[in-house]
């Protein structure tokens, strides 16, 4: 019997990270809908808005032919992207904070413009709006995710996974991001992955190559967590391990009416601003 994508449990690096940090936070970010609007809820913050604006510029480059990528001034593109997150809709409660974050974003874009490296090489695009595949048809679970950049390596007919980091902190050593990305690349197109790198745009002109994860081990690790997520959803059991941690508390504040509704985003989620954003969000990178 064919599987139904609409009844499947969809998991991604972002949702899996939420669940591992706090099941309650996972529920409030990925499952809960405001009864009055039937919309999911999101919290805007300066760090997330910075990541969104920078990634928008780079995503636009990814869609262009190689020869055209640096034809236009990237700072002008960034100005256009920044207008979409300026002010309260980007989580900025004062002009000084916004100015500092915008300067950081401009610095990242100038770094890319001056040191484009692999961005001037051919890129491979997976022919899906959102790359996804059945990580387990038997369990009705789909793994999905957007990868920032896939450089095409002609000499080996393989791909190089590149992830742009806009945060100041390092990606956790136990992060499932690269395991998930290598699984998506392996199952959503025919070429193998020969390299994977992070580009910390806030501090480095060059990429930081990472060890490629083992596909079999990655499949096992990701599916194990995905099954736990499916079980939690079926039981409707999403308990915070500390009965109120800094991952779920910002969303609990929204439920208590402490947030300011800014508007509705392109995904029909209600976007809120908290007067005092949770500090854990201040250096989060943005996951597309």
C-alpha cells in the first residue's frame, strides 16, 4: 500500500534538535497551533533575523549560473534582505541593537564577496523544493531538510556539502546536521558526497572541512530519534525534562500572553516578539 506523505511524521535537523533539547519545546515549535488562529507560533530574535537575511543573499546566489553570481553588488542584495527583518519584525527593540547586527551581516556578506572560494565553482541543486525521502516507510517517517550549498566537484563527479554559519559559536561535536545532510544527499540524488564543510562567516575567510559521517551509522542514529518523536506524537507526551527550561520557557511566555504579535510569516505562522528574548537564542544560527 503506498505511503501517504500527509500522514507521515516529517523530521529535520531543526525539529530533531528541538526534540533533543526539550520535547516540550519541540511540541510548542513544531506541533502546537494557536486555537484562535490555527497557526503555529514563532518567536523572532535578532540572531535569527541576522541569519535569515544573510542566508537569503546566499540562497539567491545559489540559484544563479556560476558566471553571474558576483555580477551584482551583494551589499545591495543584503540591504533588500535586511528590510524584511528590520525593526520589531526582526526582534529588534531598539535601533542600536539593530545597527550592531546589521553591521555583522554586512561584514559577512563582504567576506563572501571578497573571498567567494567554492561559490564561484559549479553548484548542484537537488530537484525538489524541499529535499526529502522516506527514512522508514514501515514507520511512516520522512526525513527532510534544505542544504545551504552543494558544490559540484567535476573531477570526481561528487558533491561538497557546505553549510553557512552566522553564529559566533561552534557547531556541537555531536550535532546531527552533517549526518542528516549526507543522508539527504545520498537519497535525493545520484552523486556521492566526498567533502563536507562549515563556513563560519562571522570570523573566517575560508571553509572548515569536517569528517564525513558514516551513512549506515547516520541512518541508525537519526531513525532512532525519529521513532522517539513519532512515539511522543502518538502518545501526545511532550514533557520538559526540568519542568521549565530555557528552550521551552519563551514559548510558554507566549502562551501566557506575554509576547507581542508582530504578524504572520510566509508559512502562516504567527510571529511574536518578547521584550526580553531568551539568551539561548542570541547566537543561534539560522537553519533553512
